[in-house]
């Protein structure tokens, strides 16, 4: 553009010079004014061109920056989108896994509840059977109860042993024989025999030193009778002595002390199925 202005000025000047050899002062001044105007236009044109070039360079730089920013944003978007898809995929997998675990636990809980229901049903049936079998001994201090899913056959010491003795008397043997009939028909039942005493101190009983000895020896006497005489499998039997430390009454009078001197035969259903299920 600036070259065009320059060419026009030269052409105009040459035309003026060739067409008018002699110029009047007025025309000469007009020509000079015209020349000044063209020079000013040329200067402005140069300045405008420079400004235009600067603007173009700035626009190109801004465009490059925008392309760079756009590329960075696209990269960030791709990363975020990938993370989102990965998270959604993982979440779906975890949700599916948790749902599967929950379903398995619910199934296991139902199985445990069914096993416990069967246990309680069997326990109550066993209690009823024992009460019927041992009914004739209830007035002699025998009772049958259910606690914590187990059947407790409690026999006061006067039903089994003479005072201060560890030898089972005939009436006690009759009661244990009736009990053994039921236990032989229940091979899935574990049998624990517990000896209990009152707080009275042992005096002059020879080998029996204290209530610990008395409670243990009485429980082992019962176990030996059930295994040696009644032929109940020894593997089902456990003998323990509790001494005076699990009383039923407060030991303040003869009647309460009599309640504490007892043999408890604890019958527990085998729960191998339940243990296996819990430990899966």
C-alpha cells in the first residue's frame, strides 16, 4: 500500500512538471501543499501498516496460545474422562462384589438360623423326653431345665450319695440308669458332668481335702458309672468340679446349702455343622 502511494506521488509530480514547465506561485504552493499531503498520507500509511503488522503478530501469538491452551484442556479432559470411566467400572465391579458378598452372608445367616432352630427343637424334645423318663425322681431332688441351648439335669447330692461320700447309692444308680437309656438314644449329644458343693468345710474325710476334691470326685464317680456300667462312649463324657463357686442359693441355711450340693449333667448337641458353616 505504501508503494502505491509513493508511485502516485511521483507520477503526479512528473505529470505536473512535464505539463507545466512554468508554474505560477499559486499553483506552486498548491503543488507543495499537495506534496505535503501525500507525504503525510504516506507516513500515516506506513504507521498504519506497522500497527497492522503488530496486530497480526499479536493475533498469531494469541492464536498459538489458544491452540496450546485448547490442547492442554483436551488432554486434561481425556485424563478426567478416563479416570471417570475407570472409577465407574471399578465401582460397578465393587458394587457387584459387595452385592454377591451380601447375598452369600444372607444365605449363611439363614443356614445358621435354621441350624439353631433345629438345635432348639431338638433340645426341647430332649428335655421333654428326660422329664418323662426321670419323672419318678423329681420328688427326690431331680430337675430338668434348658439354658443357653443346653439341657441341664440337676441331681441333688442326697439323690446320689450318702452324706460326705463319693460312692453312688442304689437310688442314685437307678436315676442314672434311666438317664443312660435316653442318652444312648442320643449319640449326637455331648455329656458334661459337673460337681458342686456348699461352703461348709470338709472335716475328717480322709483323701478328700476340700470342696474342690469332693466336687471333682463325685463328678468322676458319675462319669465312671455311665461309662463302665451303662457303656456310654467315654469320648462323649467330660468330668469337672466346680467346688462351692457356682451356688444356686446363698448358703445361709441348711435348705439353701442342700440346693448347692448337686451334680449337674449338661447335655449339649454337637454343633459341628454350625461351626463348619461359621468358619467358611
